[in-house]
RNA sequence: GGGCCAUUAGCUCAGUUGGUUAGAGCGCCACGUUGACAUCGUGGAGGUCAGUGGUUCGAAUCCACUAUGGCCCACCA
């Protein structure tokens, strides 16, 4: 297999993915392998209408790294993919299409026909995002792809509803709900975004009843709602209005006299200190109305226009009514003044229209009891948030949780399993009632099912176990639940994460209490921002499309870059050139592998110990052992970018910069030493590919195959299912590490002399290495061949306390003087300048270090090792400084 | 109003329990290189670690306050 000199991801990615699929790599075996532990991850199901964005790409990468790592470690690993039916979003898409193409509304089609259309649409377009996850390399078990409206999940939804009903946790209430006038449905508190806007504060004068000529002025941002006023409130201790409490005002445009009441919640400093009470259209007023037994008047139709309560304004839109009411009041001289004000306005997440608080009949779930075990689980550490700070956010929400309004006035979704008899008595305690059946409690015939559907989250909160077969006690459920890891975005901690945890405790009843928590670790990933620090979003048009990135840089490069620039949960500004890093790195790996593949012994397994191993061999194997342990530890603790950094340094700075260069000195050598080098290359590449695989799965799989071909054998299996590398059999070799460090010092010293003297890089130099230490001299003597082989030097003299040759420059490294004879073209002034600068810097460092060593506190508290280290450092600095000064004097 | 996060090189970010001469990548400058890799190599310039005060022998790191930016929750007549 010929490898191209530059890695071309597009030549490989699709074929490799297909290979994985064909081999069934992502599907766990039918029977759990003996002794293995399960490791399960549930994908946060994206909306069926969704397309992949950077957040998905990041989160997909995180999950895939974890899953591939655990799979390699031998866990019985399952990653379940799927999509969410996303009630409002999907219905809106199909309605829009229907109107655009056929000019029809959903009512024109009728419920059944419309739903058929939505299912059609889902069949055709609903898998786009899952296809995109494949492009990313996600190793999901596609045979288990789930959808929140599948028959199985629908059955689970009905079962869960029935259980809640039987426990009395579901109730119907006339409540003020957040009404979306565009989508004409109730939405939950969590689907609302409050946006700061400029508005106006109108001061309306209400005539005081029975006191002609006296007015009570109220301030409001929504004058049109005055038609629904049923009272006016003032603070009980507000002296201005004390005499009015108990009296009434006459509400303009109506014949209503409404009471003036005293209420603690009124802020005397805001506006006039008097507030109109509109229980039908304001949550705070609703509460006030309840306290003072005021009637609730709804002045709006479901589409946001004024109903008959709107008097002469009936039929107008909210916006129009506002203008008309203000104009009419002005004419009656009941408008005192208008002020500019900033206030926040509730907008619907979905339609971006202004939310209207509206009294209507809705179904709710009591949350208090459900929240308790979910709070306990996190407090007791059964579930860990990463980063940990989200624990507090989660707990704060649960501790003040509101009841959950679960009914939605839509067609697309799980129709609420509640049936009514002819007297409208509801029943939710059976899952399979039909029209005509007797009502289980009243015995009267059922006449209809509730037309509303359930909130989308009422199905996705069952996701971790409903996708495994719940409520049936399936083998899958037994084997793969509870799950180990969940990674998701912070904005659904309340909507989804908290509810899944509640559902786990409430419904996973076949398990002992301690195993009911839906997952063990909840990772909240970074938010991807654009280069200006704004959140990427489709509407803002500032997003970078992951598919474009894959097209330009390759999936592996994108994965690696995303991981490297998103430290644990920390937001990140993303600009496209960040992907260069990943591309360069994948290319570096590719070329390192190419070099290795050109230098392998077919069919021969080299010993990785013994006399044939050179110091660099023992060094790189020692580094490999350290890196293997480090990366394993990082991944086990979900420190992805630490693992990525470690691998980057190892591959680039150790393996490529040093080992490959040193190995070249033995390239093609047909003896034990040459064979040893080739054996080491093979081992290091093999393990490195394994360690890198979770990050860059496509490329490492390609190289894995090429490596085995070059070795003259078939790979036993795909890298995707090969065991995770371990440091077993590799020795940490401190001596080899020290020796290599010394060699690196020498080369560093030579380079710095070159830089100082301007002697060209490849121009051969003669060097004299002088050391006071016999052991060091011996080590260097051993390394002579390698040092010369690196190409920096043409001749080398090694000895103890050698004299500085005439007309030479010197550098110091590790207590070692390196003299390099100077040619005639050397700029002595520049050399002097450089050396002086270095001496100056050393002077400063020596000063601060000796100060530290004179510090009694440091000597007392820092520990022996630290003190010894500082002493050694100081000695080194002093040696270097004096040697340099001596050399400087001789110039 | 309550809470969270950030502020380190021109840019994007590391810096694990306080103790190396504060790092990396990109960008910039100089030089080099065509048998793994120009998606390369070597060297360099560039930082009073947002500010102030405190704790400590010692603070980018811990504490308090301030400033700027971002996010979340609550309220908003």
C-alpha cells in the first residue's frame, strides 16, 4: 500500500467508515463477553429537523473518544444513537412546506392526514443529522437507532404517564401558562428567553369611584391589558393612597368598578406606587388576584387578538389594540404621561414571538416528589458533573422546581393518553382505551381522547432506558442500564438532564435504588463561540459548518482541533484557522508513519531488550511507557485536551524530532542494532496508533492496515476493536532519559553557538566537548556516533577539562563546555553581544535563586527535594556564567 | 437583585495540590532545508499574568474588593 506524501483524508474516510460498519465494530456482541463490564452512552438525540453544527461536532467527538477508548479497554461498550421528534420545530417545518407547496394548512388536511405527512417528511429528511454524525466518525451502534416516536418509545411514554397518573402526580389546572400566539400552544418556562428591550411606561388615570375629579394613576408597559383589569393594588403602608384602600376605581371603556387593594408586593417607588391588576395576563397579577379573590378576565383569543372582553377594541391584534387604547385614553384625557423604560420581554424560543401569559386549561406533573431522589443522587455523588460547577446550577433548579406543564396544543407528538366520558370526566389510568369503551371509574362511555400532545421532553426524559426496551425487562436493559457517561450542552441541564435523572429514579423500578441513576458522569461541554465571542447560531449566520471543515481539513483534523481548543467545559472562540493545527498534526503522524513503514523488517519480530538496543531505543521506549500511562489516566478522567497535548508532544517532539533523526543513523544497517531500531520503530508506531485512535480514528485505521502490510502480514483485526496499548513490558529507563537529555543539551549548545556566530546550519563544524566529569565524558564517548550522525558536527573531540582552542566560540550545556572553532566570516561583535546578554540574564537568575536559598522560610518549608533542586540549579547557573565570562574575556 | 465563568505574548489558549528562567500553536522577523513531512527545520522578537489590597518565607495560582466582557436564574406594573 503506497502512502501519499501528504495525508489526504478524503481518499480514505468513507471507505474506512464502511469497513467498520461491515465488520460490525460498533455493535456489541449478542452475548456479553464473560468478565467484561458494560459501558453505555446515549447520544443526546438531536432534533430530526436538525443539521450538524459545531456544538454537535464537539460533543460527538467527545463521546466518540470516550466510547472508542472504553471499547479498546475491553468494556462491553454501547453507544445508542437516535433523534428526537421535537414537536413544535418539526410540525412547523412541515406546515410551512405544506403551505408553500400546496397552499394548505394542517386543518385543511385534518389530523390524521397531516401526521402521515409529518412521518413521510421524517422518513425522507429525518436522518440527515445521523448521516452527518457518521462523517464525523461516530462509532454508534446504528442497528439500535431510536426515535422518540417509535412504537417502543411511544409505549414507554404511555406507560410512564399511566404510572404518574396512578400516583396522583398528574393534574389539570386552570393556570396562567406561557402562550405562544404564533404557534398557538403553551410553552414551558424553560422554553422562554427574556430579552432586554426598550419600551415605554404609560401612566393611566383611573377615575376614583364616588369622588368626581379624583384619579388614581397607574403605570404600565402594556396599556391594552387594562381591559382585563380587575383591581388596583397599592402598598399597605403607602400614605398617599391609604384612604383609597377599600374603595373602587371606574375602569375606562367598561362599566366595571374595580377594587383598590393593599398588597405587600407593590413597590411604592416604582411608577406611581399603584399597580393595575390583570390576573388574566400577568403572572404576578395572577398571584395578587388570587390573594384578593379578584376575578380573572381573559381578553385575548388564542391567536393574540382581542376577544369580546376587549369592548370596542375587540378583534384587533395586541399591537394594534395597544395603539388604539392609548389613543382613546388620550382623547378622554386619561393619559397622564409616557416614559421611556428598559424592561425585559419574554420571547418564545421557537417562534421568537412575544409570549402572552394566558389562562388556560393544561395538564401538569407535580415535580416536588420526583425531584427529591434526583437531588439526593447528586448530593451523594452517585452522579458527577464535569466541570463540577454545574452541580450547583442543577441543584438550584431542582430545589426551586416548578410543576411541569406537559400539554402542548400541537398535533405532532405523543397524544396525551387521557380519555373523557360523556360528562368530560378524564381518565389516564389505562393505556389502551378507545372511544366507546366504558370509563374505568364512571362506567360511562368514552367519547374522546384529549386532543393535546405531550411536551417533547416527556418522551426524551425516558431516553436512557426506553431505548433499551423499558418497560419490558429486556436483556439489554439488564445489561446496559444504567449508563456511564452523558455529554451534552449546558442549556438542556434543566430541560433534559435533570428530568432524565428524575425519570431514572421514578421508572427504573426493577433496579435497586443505587443503580437507578440514569448515568454516572455528566459532562457539560464547551459552548462554541465565533471569533467575536458570540454564540454560533443559525439565525445569526455566524456558524462554521462542520461539514465544510471536514471537506477542507478532514474529520480527524477537525476532531483533534476541537478537542485541543476546548479545555474542560470552557467556552471557546473558534475561527477557522484553528483547524490548521489538527491538519498539520495529522500530516506529521502520517509522515512519521511513512518513514517507519519504509524501514521495517518483514516477518521478523525484534527483541525489545538486550544489548542491541541503543540509548535512544531505550529512551523512546521509556517515553512511550510514560505517555501510555499518562494518556490512559487522562482519558479515564475525561481530560481530553491533556491527553491530546501529551500525544502531540510525544509524536512531534520526542518521536519525530529526536528518535527518527537518531534512527536514521542506523537506517538500513543489516545487523542486530539496525534490526533493533526497526523493531522499536514498529513497536512505537503500533502503540502510538492505538493511543491516537480515539482522537483520529480514520487516519490511524488506515495506517494500522498499512503497518501490517509493511510487516508482511494481515492485521488480526481492525484497530477500532484492538485492545488499548499498555506500558506492560516497557521499562521506564531513567538512565537512558538522562543520557538523551545530555545529548539534547549538547546539540542545543551547538545550535546556540551557530545562532550566535551565524555559522550556517549544515556547514560542518568541529566541536570540542569539555567536561570536568569522567562519567559524563564516557557517556558522550558512547554517543559519539549518534551525535555525529545528527549532521550538526563533522568532528568531535571529547575530553576532561580541555583547553579552549584558539579562536573559538563557546556555549555551555549541562555543565559542559562546547567549543566551536570560528571561521573568518564570524561576526565577533554579534557573538559578544549574544554572550553578554546571556550572562546578564544568568546574573539575574543567580541573584533570585540565591536569594531564595538564603530565605529561611524556604529552607524550612519547601522540602528537601525542592531545596536540593534549587541548589543544583544555582550551581549550574554559576558554572555556565563563569565559563561564559571566561570565554567572553578571551574573545 | 442573586449566581457562575473569563481576563496570561499581536491572535486563540495551556499553566493539575502556591515553589523550574511563565509555556504551546498560529502570526511576525532571520536563517536553513528538496530521500518521512515546505502542512518541514533552527533561532529570534514579543508578557509589570486586568487593577488594588491581603494571606505567605514565596502568589499567574489562595482570599477580598474593583474594572471589563460573557452566561444563567429571579424580578420587572
